[in-house]
């Protein structure tokens, strides 16, 4: 009973937040609504006993991806009114995707996969299992090699991004810190006799 | 502390990963050490990278396995096939680094360039040894990420940026296709392991299942992109032309070795139950690849673009080895790739030597009259071109011989006749360059970079081409020994 109430709360709030993302005029407000939506989705994961996914959703999507979104929006200076002019241009494609998604949802829910019996078995399948611990045990034993390669890929991504963007321009006005630290009074101040 | 029992025992045969560990650790160390090397001494970074490769090669030779050894719960395999391909990879990377030294000496931040080459090599080593789609994908991404950066390394050169962007977008698309294919196979079999997927496909026996076919098609498309098989070759000419020339040399050799090893492993372990289907797809792609590669190369005026299309053409011939599907075919692939590596690296070394005062001698016209100015280089260039064209008693002839004979053994006579036709077309545009070199008047003044390392590379590769042409048996035997136990 309590669970159903929480489900309705989280699901309702995430729909509200989703509407907010689409309808708010200010891009920054849309991002905030998206973050709120993610928090509610994480709540739904918790209700499904998938606490690891819930935590990861908050840590990665809210903590990293959305912060990046905000920086991008603040730097790009998106002009909302201009984007609204192109609304009709994108309508056919967007509408088509929406219709296809709708058909898929309806088709999936009528296949019989979501019968009452199936839902009963799926319910609390992971109740006695500590997701985080189980994933950790498999990730750091069986999939250790893949984990290590992923770490090296991240290192390469870091190095590559820096190599491609570092500006070693010769006419740039650099701060020479050691010179600044080692400066003496005689270098800066000159006593003039009036 | 709670007594934790791990679901898996400590991995066996960790020692077989020693070459990978050496490359990973030394590359990371080099990344740090490079910070303390002044710009004038950056050449030492290159030498240390080469030393890293030599150490890894020694480790590989020391561990050279008699049979197949599995490590990491069957995620990683070390067999003679992997060991031989890794040695090829080491040679290709080491030579590419050596021919980079002079070319890259004016660039800023050149240290990371060599480190990224090492990481790209590490990715390819993992691809070669992967027996699991996860490791395959991760290795491939590691390789691809490094090559995207390396292609765009010369940021001031507009062409280099354009090439990197094109390569990156198409490369990401191909990774997506590969992943999509893998997901379908996972959905059908419930496993990422090559042999388990193979067993599941065999057990269902229902190879006309659309999910399986879709998975197969996307998997082959993703792999075909990496070895630039038509119709997934579009990125090749642009990326090759824009990339720094040593990287073009590296890219036209090393990823092809890794890619073909993966294709062979997938063909042997995953797809035996679907032989007719994948053979049909590969035959179609081979026919297209040979035609496009060899015909489009005729129209090129830029030698890097010409060699890019020539790579596509050669890839078409190598695929014949996979289509043959027997031990001789797989050995033929290794023979072809070894010899192709020597020829290509030699020819690129000469192209790099022709760089003068910021202008890269890379138009075909730039080679006119070379024989009168530098007869030595002209002779080497002639040998490489004749060898690429497959003129008998140079190494390139034996490369083609090895795969063609294997394909005939497997009964693909018409396909081999078709390949012979396009091999003749290929000989035309190679020999046309020889005509420029020997029979035309010089149109530009030659200025060659004087570099002992590069000259040594040219001499060694040229001698190797002649020696292998006259006496190919040791290489052929080594490749035959490498594929024992693969099937």
C-alpha cells in the first residue's frame, strides 16, 4: 500500500517534471526540471530494489552529465525564440518518432509479457540481494580485464582531449610565475629625484 | 571484516598477458617521463617507445605458446596465431615510430604522439587476443580513439583536422553498428563469448532467424569498416590523405592486421554454423572491394590517396583468404599481411623522405625524374611498386600466390580469376609511377631529408622484399605453423 503510494508519487512527479522540461521557456529551468525528473526516476529504481542503478543515475546523470549540460547552455547562449521558429520544420520527424514510440509501447504491453503472473515473479526478485555487492564481485573478478581496458580508454580520452585542444600559441601572453615570485623591488620600483 | 567469498577463482595464466602489461605500464610511465624531457631531446621519447615495443616483443617470443592458452576465464586467448600477429603488430608500430621522428620533430607536444601510438598498439593486441565480444569492443575502441587523435595531430593543418573529424564520425557510426550486431547475437545466445555464441548458433540450427542474420550483417559491417572493405571504405582516402604521413603508414598496416585476426577468429569460433551466409556476404564485399580499390586508384594524383585505394584493393585480396576458409587461407592472410606491411612501410618511408621545407612531396608528379637525382631511392621505390603490383619474384607475388592458391583449393576458381584480373589492373597504376620515376624529366627540385634512421628503414625493407621474393619459404612455414590448432 505504502509502496503503491510512493510509486504514484515518484511517477507523477516525473511526468510533471517531464512536462516541465518540454514546456518551460527558459532553457535553464528545463535543465532543472530534467534533474528533478532524474531524481524521481532514481526513486522508481529504488522501489524496484535496484538501488545500484538508482545511485548511479543520481551520481552520473545529475552529478556529471547535467552539470555539463548547464555549462554548455550557459556558454552557447541558446536563443529560444529563434528555435521556436523552426518548430514546424522539426514537427514531422518528431511526430513520427512519437507515433512509432507509442505503437511500440502499446504493442509491448499487449504481447502478454506483462501478465499478472509475470509481474508477481518479477516483483522483489532482487529483495534479498545486495545489488552493489554482487555487481562489484563480478566486475572485479570475471570482468576485471574489461574494467582495466575501460580505465585505459578513459586515460587515452583525457590525453587525447588535451593534446587536441592545448593552445601552444607563441604570441599568447603567458604568466611567468617563477619570474613573478623571484622579482625584487629594484626591478619594479625606480626612485626618481624630483 | 566479513569473510567474502569470491564467485570466481583468481585468474589463471596471467603470465600470458605479460606483453600487454608491459606495454600498458611502460606507456603510462613514458607519459610521465616525457614531461621531464626538453623539446630538443624529444627523440628520446621515440626511442623509449621503441624500447617498450622491443621488450614486449621479447616477452612474446619468450612466451611463444605451443598451443592455445586461455586466461581470464576465457576472455583472453594466447595461441600461436595471436603471438605471430602481435609480432607483426610490434614490427609495424616500431617502424612507424622510427619514421615519425624526423616528420614530427617540429610539432609541439610530440611526446603524447608516441604514447598514443603505444596505446593504439595495446588496443590492437587486445583485439587480437580477444575471445569475447566485450574485450573485442573495448580493444577496438582503445585503438580507434588513439587513431582519431593521431590523425588530427597536426592542428595547424586544415586537412588533418578535416580527416580526423570525418574519421571520427564514421568510426563512431561503425562502432555503433558493431555493437548493434553484437547485441543481436547476445540476445540470441545469451553470451558474449565467441565459442558460446558459436555453440548457441549451432544448436538452434535456425540460421535464417532474422535476429541472427541482422546480428551477422551488422557485425560484419562493423568489422569491414575497420579493415576498409568496400562499401565501408569511404573514410580511407580522406583519412589517409589528411593524416600525418607516418600515421598513414601505421593505419594502413597495423589496424588491418588486428582487423583480419578478429575476422578470422569470428569466422572460426562464432560463425561456423552460418558458413553459407557469411561467405556470401564476404564474397560480395570482396568483389566490390577489389574493383573499387583498384579502379579508383588509377584516377588519383596524390600518392597518399593512391596508396589508400591500393590498401582497399589489397584488402580485397586478403579477404580471399577468409573466403577460402581453410588453414592455408588463414596462413595466406598472415603471409599477405606480413609482406604488405614491409612494402607499405618502405614506400611511406620514401614519401616522408621527400618532405622539403614544409611542402610534402606527395603528388605523383613530384616523383618524376627521381632516378636521375637519387638512383638509390628510385630503385627502392621501383622495387616496392613492382612488389605491390605482384610482379613475380618479388615478395608481393608470393603474398598473392598464398591467398589465391588457398582460394582455388577451396573451389573458388572464378573468384580467383576475377582477382587476377584486378591484380593486373593494380599493376598498371603501380608501374605508371615507375614510369614517372624512370622515364620522365624532373619537374621539381628534389630536396631530401637526410635521416640515417629513415634511410636504414628504406634499405632494410627493400632488401627484405627482394630476399622474401627469392626465398619465401621460412615466412610461409612460420605462418602455417601459426595457424595450427586455430581450426
